[in-house]
């Protein structure tokens, strides 16, 4: 089968070397004139490729869908299919979980908050009731004011519940610019990523095994645990 590219080349030869008109040359070759006149409008994707690689390096557990969400949040207008094509062409892969903890969160240095709602910190604490039933506590603080915004207790808390709790807090306290947490599955779920993207909130992650990067919430949880020791539920 003769490709359109080859037919276009034949037309060019007939026109340049044999002095045929473009119309007649297209008739002889059997190709439409629009095919011969078509010029590729492929855009330079260098900057986009670099950006996708950067995000994939900083967030190694994120696939192309999550990378597309981040690009959208940053104002980059690109179809998710193009992100997928570039993601595959660059040989990028989601880092699988292993025995060792690896740095999968954002590697940017954490900026020190300078005002209220500049940064919120989240973390989970595990405990048990007197009857032995396991419970989880989601703690949320403002890292500038050190105010405890919420302690939510339940036997199970998923990503959707996390976004619902944060939305409730925002009604009374306003919206944070940054949310800081670890890389737990509740915080890296597609639900959380889409919610933070829709809200325009920069969700940042600490590196696994380095809780001191979220020291304010760790300190708060330490005090909270001390208070719980004096009570029996």
C-alpha cells in the first residue's frame, strides 16, 4: 500500500521535474490535493515533556492521571490522552511499594508559614477503646497559629471522608493555601487529589520515614497522646 507521504512525494516530482500542474499530478497519482497541501501543525512539546518528567520524579507514586490533575491545577491546558502518550513514550512508571520506604512525596523544601491558613497539617493517630475496638483519629492543625482545627474519630476514615472533614473546617475557618501530610493512601487517593485541584489547594507530602518534616502535627499528637493517658474510654 502506498502511503500518503509517498504519494505526496510523487506529486512533487511530477510538478518539479515533469512540469505537470498540481491538479494533473494529483489525478495521475490518485491523491486529493488537500493531502498534498497538508502541513503538519505539531506543537513543540519540549516544555510539557520536561514538566511531566519533573512531576513524575517528585511524586513517584503518581500515574499519568494524577499527573494530569496536577498540570490542570497549575493551569496547563493539555488533554489527558496526550499526557498518557508522553508518559508512555518517556518510559515512566509508577513506583511499586516495597519493603523499604522510599521518598515518594514532593521534594520541595517546606516553606515556613507566615500567616493564618497559610498551611494546615494532617496526620492519623491510632488508638483503641476499653472494649478493644480499634479507632483512628484524624488531627488537623494550623501550623502558624498551632490551633487544633479538628480531631475526628472513627473506626475507618478514607480519602472521601478526609475531604468532607476539610470542607467542613473551611466553612468556619477559610481555605488553606497548603496542606501538608504524609504519603498515606488516604491522602494520595484520586478523591483527595481531585478535591485539592478543584479547591486550588497545594497538597504537599513529606518523605516517608521523616516525620520531622511535619514536626508541628507530630508535636501536637504527642501532647494529645499524653492527655489520653489520663482518660479511659
